[in-house]
């Protein structure tokens, strides 16, 4: 079993900042990638940013230059620093984990956090 615990969402004014964090725990052999996706009402879930094992980040064009993804490998934790937040950034943000599990039979599995709401309002 793997648990993802997200925190940091909330209400923010346009132009403000938030920092999301997501910590993974459980039977993880190797983390392949961690990241953030978001889903606004009536829209499909979309990638925000991911950081794979090699550390090369992948950031969506819509947030590039405003959002920064980072990780603490020792803590199995990924962060999303959100700056210059816009109204269109309002969504439920989901933590994503891709990890290898198992000993004799290694499997690549994907997990999602429960989501944290980011509301943008003045």
C-alpha cells in the first residue's frame, strides 16, 4: 500500500502564492516520478509539472515561469511552489506518484492523492 498526503491548498488572491506539498509513504521500491496535475470544473485533468528520478522537470507551458516543482528525495516529498497565481489556476490539484513496487515481481504502479483545492479570488 502507498499513501499520498497532500497539503497547502487554499484560498489565494490573484497574484498571490501558495506552496503545495505531497509526501509518499508505504511499500515503495523506487520512485520513478512524482508530480502534480489539476482539474478545474468541467475540464479534464491536466499535467501541471512532474519531476522524474533524474530530476529533469517537465512543466506545463501555462504555468512555466510561475510554478516551480521540486522534491526532497530523502522524504519522498514533492513540492509545487505557485507564484503569480491567476484565476485560471483555480482547480483541484492532485499529486501523482509512479513507483516500482515488489521484490521478486517488480511492478510499475501509479497512485493519486486525494486532491487539494486551490481557489483564486479577490
